[in-house]
């Protein structure tokens, strides 16, 4: 399972990249606004920090303007992945861009039928928003299960990128279902490393080690 970080904060991205476990980055217009940075400039900087896909979202609603925005965005770096909304114009844009070899992430997916359409449009990634789905009284994980089943039925290559992840259980359930990617806020990724018994265990081992009066040679 690939791990993407869902942020436009450079310090957070650097910290995650240094773990060696980061496979990509997703941004959206709200995250760009939160960063307070110029869209093109911050996207270019992010693309230089990771080898994997960096999603940058179009903001137009019509196909022609989406294509023009995508043209500009894909010049930023080879690892830019164009993010388009799950609308008719978004999927037309997806089809045109992927036919041309450009990576596309179809975002704001809230139903398995939408995911089926995105796969037919050749999407590289489909982004079902599990947290927002849960918030609205639906079951985000049921959506991931349905998409996995449909994609496996028809051997679609589109990767399921679980988005709007709120907590570690979303990550665990996504991994059990076989989702391809989870994009997570930095705090959720940090939380995955932690367990109270790991901390307690380290504390106990170090306490006992101290009683030996030894050190590891050369350190
Ligand atoms: C994914 O690409 C989106 O940027 C993101 O996961 C949205 O999450 P939110 O519901 O926390 O805003």
C-alpha cells in the first residue's frame, strides 16, 4: 500500500519524505489556500521533494479551460498528477489527458458508480473521500469495498486512493480491503508509528541497559 501525504506544507512534506516511506503528495485548493503560497511555486517545490506523484487540482469547471489549466500544471514537473473533479467535464478531461500519458487523479468521489465511470475514463487514481462520507451518515469503508470489488471484476488498472482520511482505523480498514493508496494528513501518518506498549518497552529496555554500564563500541 502506498502512503501519500495530504498537505501543501513544505516542512511536513520534508519530515514525511525523510522517513523514506512517502510515496506521493496530494494537494487541493483549500490546502493551497491554507499554505498561503503561490500555487505554481509551492507545487514545483513539492515536486522536487518527492519522486512519486504530486496531485495538483484544476479549478475550472468546463472541459476546455480544464485542459488549458492542466497544460500549464503539467509543465511544472514530470511527477505532476492532474487532479480533476468527478463531473462530466472532469471525466472528459481525464480521458483526454490519460490518453496522452498524463497521470490523472479523479477527486471528490462519493459513489461506486462514479468510481466505475472514472476507471472507464482511464483515471490513474480515483479518490473516494471516506471521512466526508462518514460525516454525512454514509459508510466510507463500504464505498472502498464496493470500488475494490468492481475494479477487480473488470481488472481496471485505476488505483484506489483513499482520501479524506481522519484516523488510523481508516488506514487499517483500507489496507485490509486492499486499497492501493491512502493519502493522509501528517498527524495521521505520525500517529501510525505510535503504540503505548512500544514506548513502555523502550523505556524498560533502556532502564535495564543502564544497569549494565555498557555502551556500544564506536558510538
Ligand atoms: C484528497 O486528495 C483531498 O485533498 C483530501 O483528502 C480531502 O480531505 P478532507 O475531507 O479532510 O478535506
